[in-house]
C-alpha cells in the first residue's frame, strides 16, 4: 500500500479544554475593546501597568496553548500570592485552570477579594461534588490518581483527611480500613480505563464492601481518544502522539498506543513536529497520528506536513465516534462573549 499516515478521530481539543481556552480568550478580547496601554495592559492608580487577566497554573497542559495566550497578554502564575494587590484592587480577572483547584486556593482568592473566573472542566467539578457528597454521608474515599497532578491536588484538597490517593496496584496494600468503614473509590478523569482496571480489582479483592461511583469518572474524551488510538495502532507500524509531557491524557495515549502496537513498533510523544526523529520511521510503512485533549489541531497538521518529505503523503482516517459534547462558558462571560462576537 506504500507509506501512509493513519489519523485518529476523535483527537485534540475536548469540550472542557475548549471551554477553558475560550474563557481566557473572551477576557482578552473584552480587554482589547477597552482603553489599554502597551501590550494590552491597563494602568493601575499609580501608573503601573497591569495585565488584562491572570491565570493560575497552565490553563490546560499544553505549552503551545499557554505560550499563545501569554503572547496575547495573559499572565500565568503558579500561586495567587504572585498577583500584586494593585491588580486585585483594579478587578483584574483571575482564571482557575481546567484542572480545578482546592478549597484552600478558593478561600485565599475570597480572602483577597479577587475577581475569580472558574474554568474548571465540568467533569472535574463533578468529581469534586462527589467527594463532598460522600464525605458528608460518612464515606472514606479511595482516589485513584497521579500524585502531584493539578486535578488530583484539587480533588484531594476537598477533604484531605478522608480522601486517600493511590496510584498503582501496590498502593492498595498500604490502605488500612475496617469492615465498618464505608468505602467508595473515585478516579482522576484523565486516567485510562485499562490503567485503573487492575487497581480497582485489587481494591475489590482487599475491600469487598467498597462501592463503585454511580458513573465512571473517566471522562468521555479520555475514553474516546484511547479507543481511537487503539484502532489506529492496529493499522500502523508506529504511532506519534502530539501532546506535552505534563499532559496526563497525552502520556496515557502513548502508553495505550504502545500496548496496542503489540511489539510491531513503538509509540512516541512529541510537543510538535520539531521533536520528530527521522530514525523512528526507518522501515515503517504506516504511521499512526493522534493528539491529546489539550492539543491544537495545527500542531497535528505540522506533524503530518513534516512526515510528507519522508514519503508519507497518503493520509487516511480512523473514526471511532463523533463527539458533540459542548460546555458553555462561565455565566459571567457569556454576555461578554456575545458582545465580543
């Protein structure tokens, strides 16, 4: 059949990522419509320039998205204490990322009187609500997630004394509950179903009375992209996953693809086409390509274009489902979005 590229569909932006990015872009557009100084910065009372918007942590885990928004005037901070009081008094919006935040962060924002716009993905917010509900009902919660990931930090922070984070099967042995303890497990939205399966089985074996959440916490986009990359890998000799190293769902896609290749080749993760290594494609006839849920489509197009000089100019698609999920902007921005439009 000759050298070819097999593109996964669905890939790229999910509804939660799209909503988060649009949240920041809507604020930037509104700021550009007002009188501002150099680089879109307004002037504080003392003449000090202030940006149109602050964002706590990366709005989504993709360095290209963050770089693009920063170029438009958004200022990214790790913690709220990096935001000067002059900006707070001027009412500069502070956006919480798609991954969510802990109550501690929310309380700090309220204490300082910050104008917060919460861009937490609604599916992540669902897990936060589940934690509060089950703790109120007297449950201990085993949370399957990645230690240090922004989403996990936010969820565990809802009730640190009752939410017990584990990552791997071996971690189950470290848990200690009595049969009188009410138990439920929840999981990080960006994990793979395959990844959590063994952990859940180990939990059920050790604690037979543990209950399942009423619906899976693995988000639709995570599952859809993993299903698509499996199908792509079955038709490919290697797979390229576009996504940043700190993107949990992108890293999971690479792992799922590697497993589905079943030894025929390897899966590789790149931030963009500049990270492609021509040696990966020696003797490779079909290259599968997909991208994580926080990756702009132009980065995928860049990879496809970069593969063309290597002889991969025939592109086909594997479509496993069509996504129609859409999340509306935070309420306070919907009017602003209409005005900007």
